[in-house]
């Protein structure tokens, strides 16, 4: 190749490179770049609507079903019955699960000095003699007192829930031989952390979360704190037909506040910013605008809110609300 041809070839190459660089790195005017900047960013979200609702505030806990304690008008609904003297079980007149009336003889004993059968006969003899005025009232009462020591009787009408006596078995003083409970008078005993118990008052509505659920009221809130576990004892009576059993473990919640027909937003649409403010993203056409609100009670996926100009039926962003820019274009993609 001649020198002239080489020079021409080099000139062509350099010109091509220069032209490519000019196209590649030269600033663009008008056209494409400005067009791209003019296209707004669309964020896909889901939305829900504000509504009026009645929301509740609760204190929740777990409790145990037990016989109702004694009150001003009624005795305790359950009793553990023990032997009054040491002896041997002579007769058991009941079985577990049996209903008994107040005063029924449940268990009889023989002591080291007398048998239940003999003392029964002695009482009958003293009653006959007393009717004939051939013995004193004191002698009759002594016989009856001796017989009472050899018997365990039901102090209330109820169901035998535990029986710990068999004929021929030896028992000591204060050995529990039977338990009777009035199953129509049960209560739930619950220990509530002292940090939550300040809102509790007698008479407040209690929801027992069984299936089906039950409703009752608090009958007792202890004024004292159990220092061993920092809890406050509460009780709530159960309906007579509750179907629950003594010893059963149940969940409950006490209604401590009710806000009727308040404005509520879907819970996933109420978010908190870095400063701790509660916000919603109010939808207006294809635009969402953040709005600060005061959040209140929360229940079943809804949050009570208060905010300027908010009305029932307003649309708010739910899915996609967290981290949403203060004012942005949106595309609603509700299912």
C-alpha cells in the first residue's frame, strides 16, 4: 500500500471514531430525555374505604373455672369434705357424678369406740325415749353429735365430683373423702398483670372465648396485688348453663372501653412514620396524599382514626401504604 493510501485510511478511521464519540457523549436536547423525565412513576397499591364501626378496648387473660365463692346471699358453690375423726370407712352411699341434696349422708365411719350402725340405733332409741319423756334432751343431743362425727354429709345440693373413700379403708382426721360442687354456680378465676389491671372495674362486660362464646360480668377485682407474680385476682360468674367444667382453662377478655360508630380505617392502611406520627394515604383519583391522623382503638383489623376532613367512604391505600411517598401517582390493583 502506498503512503497516500495509508494516510487516507487513517483519516477515515479517525473521522468515524470522532463521529461515534459525538453521538455517544453529546448532551441531548428536547426529545427523548425530557420525555422520559415527564413520565410520572406509578406505584401499584390496593385500597380500602373508611367506615363507621363500634370498636372495643380489651384486657385479655386466661383463667380457671372453679366453684363460685361464698357471697352475702349464698354459700360457696363447692366443698371438700373431710373425716372428723380417725377410723375406718364403713359405708359409701354415693358414686362420682351423682347428684345429691343438701344433708345427704355420703360416707359413714367406724371409730375405735363405736360403729356407725350402733350409734344410729342409739340415736333412734334416744329419740323414742325422748318422745316418751324417758330421757333428757342432752342425752339425745350427745347421741346425735356422736353420730355426726361418724358421718360425712353434703353441705349443699350438688354433684359429687371427687370420691376418695372405699369401704374398709382407714382414714385420718381431715382426710378429704369427697368433693361436692353445685355445677350451676361456677366462676372464672383469672390473674391479670398489675400493669393492665388498672382499667378493670367490677361490673364490666366479660367475653369468654369458648365455642360458642359466653358473656358475663366481672364480679370481683382484688384491691391487692399478689407480690409473688405481680398480678391482680379477678372473678367472673358463669351462666348456669355454661357447659364448662371445674378445672377447665379458658381465655377471656374484659371490655374496658366502647367507642360506638367511630370512624375506622383498615389497620394495614394506618402506618407510623419515623417521628412516631400515625399516617394514612388518602386517595384522590390517581393520586395518594399522606395525611396525619390520631389513632385510637384497634379491633378485628380496624383502627379508630380522627383527622381533618375525613369522611365515611373515603378511599385510603392499604397494601403499599408503608413507605409511600408523601404525594404520588398510584395505580389501584384491588383484587
